[in-house]
C-alpha cells in the first residue's frame, strides 16, 4: 500500500515522488473521500469559516495510482 502522510486527525495526503498538488483524503475505516484539492484547499475547508457553496469547477483528481484506483 502506498504511503500516506498524516495531516490532521483522519486527514491524509498521498505521498508521491517529485509531485505536488495531491488531493487531501479523509479516511475513516473503509470510507475514503476527497476533502480538498490539495493541502491549501484542505486547510481552508478544515479551519476557515464556511465558504458557502462549492464552486462548480471543484473536481479533485487522485494523483497516486493506488488511491486513484480506490477513489
């Protein structure tokens, strides 16, 4: 299984060599969902005040093969 970098509680970033911009994943038991387009977006989602409606262009993409297949 590929390495995950713990960020906060059950939020993680997939580890990848030479890449950036991995989506933040929320993992609780077998439930795995996108929680942010990248680390910056995740920080806004988790710690900023509510942003309101999600922008229609929000389209996270898994960048590490194992997690891409799972999601």
